[in-house]
């Protein structure tokens, strides 16, 4: 683990506690930070336990720190996206290949190749998908509230 903790650094950490709103990660001998549930994945996270467990070793990006280093905000999804992009070779981009960066529809390449070779979703398709997810979440909430 890095001795110098700065905003923007990607560091190794160990999950020490998992709560419904996020996970506390130890990023140094005496430092810990919170990965809020919204910074776990690019996808909707219904149950954080599907992604993280106590004792997991993860790479996290430092989003913010208090002046005294007391409160540290971390991001799992930002760290993983940056690491995957760094691993992408420049030759693949020069050859106009579409490179999958995340397990769902996030790709890097130039716009022409992305539009020509990979079928992109239209706004209408994205809205339908979003509405379905929102409706599914509302049904789940209603079931839990027994409406």
C-alpha cells in the first residue's frame, strides 16, 4: 500500500466492515475510508453484499479527504475503470478496435468505429430500459412496504 495518500491515487485496501450504505475499507495501517454504495459499481446496487464482503482486498480511488485525513471518500468503480483503461494498449485504439472496459455497454474507441461496428442503443431503448429498472425497483419497494 502507498505511504502517501492523495486525492486521485488508486490504492490497495481491505474491506473491514460492510453496511447497507457502503463499505469501510482500510487503506493504511491507521487509515480507513468509506466506499459509498453509489461508488461500488456503474450498475444499480441493490444489495452491497453481492459485490463486497468483509476481508476482500480491493483497489480503490481516493475521491476526497479531510484536511486532517479523518474522513476519506473512496470509489471502487472509478479505480476499476481507470485501471482497465490503463491496461488498454495504444495499438488497439490506433487500429480502431472497440475495447470493452466494463462488463456492461461502456466502450472506448473513436466515435466512428463505436457507431459503425458496435450497435449503440438509441435514446428510446435506453429510456425503456431505465423505466423498466425503475418500475422493478418500485415493485420491490412496494413489496417490502406491503402496499
